[in-house]
C-alpha cells in the first residue's frame, strides 16, 4: 500500500520549519556529522535531515530537503507508528493530521519570520540614511572650512542639523 500526502504549505525555509516543529511538539533534531552515527533508519539518513520524535517501521520520521523544499520521509502504511517524546501526553497522530498541524504552525511562524525580516530591513535603511546624513554633514563642513569659514553646528527641536558658517573679513 502506498500513499501520497501533499501539503498546502510548501516547507521552504529551514529555520521556519524547525520553529514550526517545535510549536507542534515534534522535538526536531538536525542531523550533523557528529550525531549521524547515533541514529539508525532503514532508508538511511544524511547530514542535514531534520528528525522528529515520531517513529514508524523504518525508524524516525524526518524531513529531508528535496530541491527547494522539505519533505517528510515516513512509512506510508504507518506500521509501528509511535511518538517518543519527553512531553507527557503526546500521542501519535496520522501523518496527514501531523502535516496539517505543522502546516498551520509553519504559516504562523512564517508570518513572524516576515515581520522580523521587515524590521531588519527597516533598521538597515535607517542606518543607511544616518550614514548618508553624516557623509553629507562631513562634506559640507570640509567644504566650508576649505573656503575659510568657521563652522558652528547645532541641532534644532526637530532633530535637524544646522550649520552656521561665519567668516571674518
């Protein structure tokens, strides 16, 4: 027997997927060269796979990157399906239901991820603006001094920089 389970939400960002798995209580663990030998799976594991606390006939159910998205690798018949969790009361649910839960958590985590990226972009643009203002200020002062002006700098109530140039004749 075989099954094809498709998710509405494609899992494309690793950190968002890991956060979504944490939200649903799947206790994700990323396979690294140091922990690769400590876990066995009949289908084989590779560095970069993300293990869950769900197991079946083949071993731990896990996500593997396939091109630009992550897919869940599991026994389609779900034989010996179980959850080995440190969380109490965690019971095995069918793969389809599990993927729905992960999909919902992924969508909300992705929204937070987008907010974080927007905030980082806003901060970057603000830093660029400050750098431009400082460069313009330095250029104006240098030009005024080269023409023999003395420069007095003040900041008005609106936070704007005012340069007062004076020259003795």
